[in-house]
C-alpha cells in the first residue's frame, strides 16, 4: 500500500497501521478487520488504559486528510468523520446546525473537544453520546465505506444497542451528512454538574419548517437514542409523547423515574426556547 506505514506501539503490544489516504485506510480495514480504528482516541484509549480492550492492532486515521474535511452542498452539510467537537462548537456550525454545535460545546473538557471527533462519537454507539440526539433529530445519515463501496445509513438505524452498530466488519465511518437548519434548534442535557459529565439524560429539539413538524431525540433513556416526531400544531403534546416513548433504566447516574421526569422538563423548556 503506497504511503502506508506499520509500526509497533511503544506503550503496548499493538501494531499501529498508519494510512495516508482513505483508499489505503479501507484496504487496511479489509485486510485486518480486527484492528481498532483510532483518531481522537478519547474513548478507545480509556478502555485500553483500564484493560477493557487490548486490540492486536490500531488503525491510525489521523493522517487521512479526507476524513478531516467538511463542506456545504446546498441544503446539506457534510462532515468528515475526523471533524472535531472543538470545530463544531464554533461558527459557521452554530448557524448551520445549532443543536449539534450546542451539543459539541458540552462534550468533556476543551482538551477532549480538541481531540474527540464526530466519527468516533458516532461509531462508539453510546446512548449517552452527546452528538446522537442532534443527529437523529436532524435526520442525519451516517456515511460508511469499505473496499466494496460507500453507503449511507439513517442515523436512527445505525445504532443497534450500546456499542453495537450496523457497521460491517470491513467498514469505516467516513462522514455524517445532515440538513442545514430550517428553523430553531436546541440541545440540553442533565448531569450531576455543568461540565465534563456523562449525561443522565439529554434532548435535542428541531423545528423543521419544510416538513411542518417538530422532532425531539432523547439520549440516556433507552438502549439507543429515541425519536419523537409531531406536527407543529401538536408541539404542546411533546413532553407527554417523550415520557411515554422513552425506556429509561435505574443506574448509578439516576433512576428511571428521574430520567422520565427530567425529559418532561427538558422537552418543555426546549419547546419554549424554540417556539416562542
């Protein structure tokens, strides 16, 4: 593979495969599907440091320029998987995809946002992932690729459960596409403090003037992020609809009862913010 380098990781027994182009990365993925993709490393390195994962190889995507690019194509915004949360929390994304930009601002610390990427957050498939509610409420599609070709998967169909996805063994997440906002959007989350926390529950609300509907996606209240869609004329029903649709559990971060109550409060506040 032209430009591909392979070296041992000095801190572990893993071999590090370093492609320099997307086609090289896809061939490496096909040749060694058990290699763990890494770009920001904010999730993977925690698991490795705690001994939860010990991959035989790492597929280092930090030198693949195609993954770090973004572009607007008319009504659609296309984000490469390597776009960081530090980028997303600023202009021009604040105007194009407000809920996603607001969610990006809540991800970890500035250091984590400088490293963490939209592709990594998506691929981890955590129902507490901060990017997931804005992506699902925004009707995003996850772009994946392999040596067999490219395909797009609706965000609502990508995550099959905690840390389980529709990604095939030889595929990589290469980008995310979502419509540019046509109405007000917002993101909110509840945690034990204001920053650097995993959400107890979270919610993104999108007003879609083209479809004349309101969509709300909620996290940490089921095995995957849920979505509720209502006509704009029925937006006042949103808190009850979300409380009925969600399936929260009791865990160390909060009870199911508290999460359901919190989602009622968040959805009421989000609707007030976006509709008044």
